[in-house]
C-alpha cells in the first residue's frame, strides 16, 4: 500500500472536504459528517444494488498481514478469533501493530465495515455481514514469508473461504508457493494486490504473481489505472484503489492509495458471491467476477486492467453458474448477452428502460391523435361549381 499525497489519519471532516487538509486528524462523534457519504468506491461498485442479493453473511475472509484492530466501532462483531504467526500482532491477531499505511485494519474496513460508528455514519465495507479473520505475519515491522505460508494454511483449516493477502515479497519461498497451491486446491479464493511498483521497475511481487492468486490493480474515481500499479500478464482484475477511506487502528480512519486498497474490494466481492452461491467452487466465483467485470483497455485481457473492473452487482444479478471444472480464464461472454443477467437486471436498470418505453409510447399516441384531429378539421370539398 502507498500513501495518498495527503494521507494521514483522516477524520470525517477531511473526507467530506475531499481531503483538502493535509494535517492528520482524529475523527470525533461531533464532526463525523457521514463518513459513508465519502466512500466513492461503494457508489462506483453499486453496493446498494449488490446488497439486494447478498451482504456476505456466513462467509469468513482471512486477512493476512499486520492483524486487525477488533475494537474499532465499525468492526466490532465482525472480527473472529485469529492468530499471530510472527510475534508482531498479539496472540489472536485482534490488534494492529503495523505502520499506519500498511495496516490490515484498512482491508478489514473495506471488506466488512458495518458503518455503526457515529450512530450509523461510519465506514461500510462491501460485504458488511461477512466476518474477517486476522492472521498476523509481521515481525519488526516487516512481513515474514514463511509465517505467511503458515497463515494461509491456518486460514484454510479454520474455514475461511476467501483470503486477502495484504503482504508482498520480491521472491517467494518454497513454503509460500506450497501454501498457495494448498489453498487453491482446497476451494479457497485467494486475492492480493498486484504490487505498487509500476513506476519502479514493475517487477513481479509475490504471492500476487503465483498461480491461483487473483492479482488486483488499483483504479481511480474516473476508472483509470493508478500509475504506480504493477502491470503485466499476471494481473487479473481491477478495483477502486485511489483515495480510499477506510478504518484504521486506534478507532481512527485513513485514506490511501494502492493495490493493497484495491484487493479487499475483490475479496469482498468474492464473499458476496460465496454467500449467495454456497455450492459454487472458488474457480466459479472468480470466473463470475471475470465474466461480469467492466471491460477497459484492450479487448480480452489488458496488461493494465486485467479482465476489467469488478462489478459485484452484475455478478450477483447474473445467476448462471460457470462450468464447475473450468480454470478462471478469459470472459466467456459479454455480460449484456447473458440471458440470466437480463432476466435478473436490478430495478435501477429496468426503470430506465421502462421510462424510455413509456415516453416513446406516449409520443406515438400523440402523433396518431394529431393526425386524426387534423383530418377531422379539414374543410369539406367545394362542390358548388358542379351544381
């Protein structure tokens, strides 16, 4: 994860003023200003439409990194017992000792924030009824690869159906490769930020570049890929990752940029689908996210956008199950051509089409009436000359 140019502990007033202030500020109940109103990513992802289908109930997302501040008002009741594997975040991973720009508490808020703070004006996640499992892998301020491998295996054994990896390494260890392979073989969706080195060598980072991991790039409010996002053939999907307001340690909030802020949206989208379709396997979940993503860049796979920006509301509306045996690959069809998606289109899309149809119908009726009225008012022919 990388800092926003004005990154700091963002209070609600800072968020509402579009981050105009650079000085870190703690939010208080009196100046909350409705943090939810500043979550542009939820609007872009059409979260309200997605929630008509699913809010992620019954699904646990393991967040592997610095641990999660379980006392945050927007996360209370959403953090299950975890574990620390490197001696950095405490025995159960329920406190976050990472640097502010690297905290797993950020990812937890994006995934499962309840918005309960400030009497319902706090930060919401995309899957607000999902649970998050904190698994600490940091030691002395740095992630440990072998501890990450142990955490992945623990997540699978503890029932997590989605894993969000908030760590990256320049090269993978044998244990890390084996753990990812183990998780993928046991029906787990594994998500990680593609990397923040697009301007600095653009070298592959791990575990994002490993087979079986959904590598995610970050996009801004206009849908453009963040300039520092890693790009290349390993990228699979894109999600909002610039100016993301989310939860932070010490009951605070933070605004940041990076693929580490983008990946949790994909993990949350997977949680929504796993909740709605509990019998679908991990490959089907990922394939549905691919099939319904908004295409950007070149046709098919684009080195910067992958297969496009996730569209969870579309993914949930499209009820057709991808082939159970297929590996996630290129989109099988354009979402608009999917009969199931058309049949289950959310009310917002249908209302626009209905409105257009009604207007067109009214215009046709008025035109017919006009013709009839004009014809009735035409004067009779003058037959006086024939008398």
